[in-house]
C-alpha cells in the first residue's frame, strides 16, 4: 500500500513540468490578450496550479500518515514478540 502511494506521489511530481509549461504559456497569452481575457487566463492558471499543489500536498500527507502507521505497527509487533519470547 505504501509503495503504491509513494509511486503515485512520484507520478504527481512527474507532472510538474506540465504545470510549469502551462504557467509559462499562460504568461505568454496574458501578454497578448486583452485585460479581461488575460484575467481569465490568470485565473485558470492559478486554479490549475493550486489544484496541483493541493493534490501533491494531500498525497505527501498520506505517505507520511501511512509511514507513521506502519512504523507504529512494526513497533507494536516487535514489542509483542519480545513479550512472548
């Protein structure tokens, strides 16, 4: 499970260049569009960037939560095994 979530996090990281290209392309459009159209482009780019950042943060938080839970479980199993021995 943890490996799957970590690979998902890596996949999300792999999309960062696409987001960066969108920001760059959006800036190019802002430079040539009218004020109203430029504002719409800025808003769309901000929404995509914000969504990407939120997805990345959520995935990272889940990896940390799962890692902590796995570590706690392994500690509990080790303690239990030591008590039995």
